[in-house]
């Protein structure tokens, strides 16, 4: 496959990944909102807009690296914030919130599979739908691993007794803080780079006006 073909393939797979992850995170936020936790809404995460869920490393750099090395894309979005104690029944409801994301991906995969099976499709369209099914299934299964900050750790928070549940909540919070700090660090570096380029251009313009350029 030539460079143009690779770029098109990456663009299609990346777009499919963005859709799958946006639906995944929206499902978490919607379930929490229905269970009386408005945190996702106030954080402007109760949306299907992929831009609201982008994480620079997990949703941009990692998919690009995996595509270059393996030909497949995978990643993760910024986790939707959930206030455990704002939920109507915290121990029960956190399980529903944790399962809602993977369930949304399984539903997308099933709908796509039905369409794939019973609709007359061209080879290219069939390949795209098959890729979308794979991405959703992998994303759902991956998030069912009970390790913070993955979704199934929320299920453990609801199932385990309070001392263990508290430990998972604390560890999950630490993981999310590190993720958020890394995201802010990238934002600061990009802003600094843009500011430096602007200052350099302004400096050149000032020299030109003062007749100092060679």
C-alpha cells in the first residue's frame, strides 16, 4: 500500500475509533446523569462530540503509533468524571455506570453486524463495517478488565466491601489525575511553542520596522 493509501486507511480507522470511543464515554455520562450525578453534564462531557473526549496521547498519538507498527488503531478517551457519592445508590449505580460504556460498544457492534449480514455491501463498505465491529468489540472487552482506571474497576467498586472499594476509588483518582496532568502538560507545551513562534515573528517584524534586519 502506498503512502496515500495508508493515510486514507488511517483516516478511516481513526474516524471509526473516534465514533466508538465518543459513544462509549457518552454512555457513561448519560447513565450517571440518569442516576442523579450531573458531573458529566457540568463538565461538558455529556455529548457525542469527539472533541470533548480527546486525550492527546491515548486518542491521537497512540492510535498513530499502533497503525504505523501494526496496521490497526486503538486508543482511549479522557474518562468521563463521575461523582460516586452523588449517585442515587452509589454502590449499585456505579456498577451500572461502569458497564454502560462497554454495553454501548457491544450494541454498536451488534447493529453493525446485522447490517453487515443482511445488507448488500460493496467490498470496501463491508471492510469498513467489519473494522468498526472489531474496534467496538476490542474496546468493550478491554474496558471489562478490572484494573483502574478501566471501566470494570467501577464494577469492583460496587461489588467489593467498603475498605477495598475505597482503595480502588483512591487509586483510580490517582490514575485520572496523572492522565489529566499529562494532558495539561501537552496543552502547556503546545501553547508555549505557539507563543514562542508568535514572539519570534513579532521580533522579526519589529526589527524590520526599525531597519535592523540585514
